[in-house]
């Protein structure tokens, strides 16, 4: 797949304990993105944060939060990203979904001759 120039970034922030039919929600999102043929998806675990509930989650030992923020970031062309948003929005019962226009400078996979 070639991805260069104007694109769209989808970021979904949920709690690491959020689930969908018994599996982590972030895993469900990544697997659905893969099945949808999107360019890629990455999951980032936050070390501290709060959202709409204003409850602070942190990795600090005294707090021992078990529901840290997790961000799933997906970048692809605008149309497939929008279709994917429509598919996964109902899965996110608590969290944040954002879209941003981005410029892809380089998108190269392992084993590519373009190194």
C-alpha cells in the first residue's frame, strides 16, 4: 500500500480495562482496522490521565490505577478512515474519538527496498 501526502489520523482513547465481548477494546479496534484493510494501527498506553469523568488514572505506586488511558492511532486516506469511524464509534461507550488531517511524509514497512 502506498500512503503519502494528505491523510487522516484517527485517535481513539479508551481505558485499558474497557472490553468488547470479553476481549480488550483496543485489541478489538486494532483487529477490525486490520480486517478493514487500513494502512496501520498502533496502541499507546498512557502513564497518567483523566477524561470526561475527571478521575485521574496513574501508574504511580501509591495510586495503583488499573485502568490507564490507551490510545489507538490509525492513519490512512480520509474515506476509509471515515468508514471505520462509523463502524467503531458504537463500541466506544466511554472515551474519546478524534479525527485530524495530517500529511504523511514517509510510510515504509519492514523488508521494503526503500530504506
